[in-house]
C-alpha cells in the first residue's frame, strides 16, 4: 500500500544557496511539524557553489527532504514549474531558498487558506 501524500509540499527554487540550506531546513521543520505531514522539495537550478552536495547530504538524513537537480541554470520560472510538477502534497507552498521570506509565516498562511475554504463552502475542510 502506498504512503499517503503529504498535506503540504514546500517548494524551494535554489541557485547557489549552499549556506542557506541548513538554516532554512531548520526553520521549515520548526513550523511544519505541528501542521501535519509535509515534504520539502528543493529545485537546484544549476548551482555551482556546492548546493547540490549539501542537499544530497541533508536528504540522506531526512526522509521529508527531496530535491531535483538541473544540469545547468534554467531560471527561476523553470525551477518553479519543476517544483510544481514534482510536488506530492495536497497543498503547495512556494518559498525562495534565500531566507528572505520568513518560514514562520507559513502557519498563518495555512490558517488563512483554511478559513477561506470554510467561508466559501460553509463547511470546514482540511488542506
């Protein structure tokens, strides 16, 4: 029997973000664990700073982390498309890998979406 898909997929397009991978993963885990099942999906957009090596090492130790690696830099939009195509979650949240968008806002986003679904349908639904 196949495992249930995660509630959330966090898609992170990344190019030359090796120093930010560990802090971003820590911040994401902190906010995602209370929310349910999740996966973190990095799209390495042709990095040349060791980002792919950092992702390989981190993914070997963390079953919630997956990555897709491009052979060269195809650009942010291509990385976004690849992330959306490879994500398995019921809901997909895209966030840049450079820590400029605070992961701590994800729970508020999830609550707002859930409220919107409830208001629209008149019944609570789980993402």
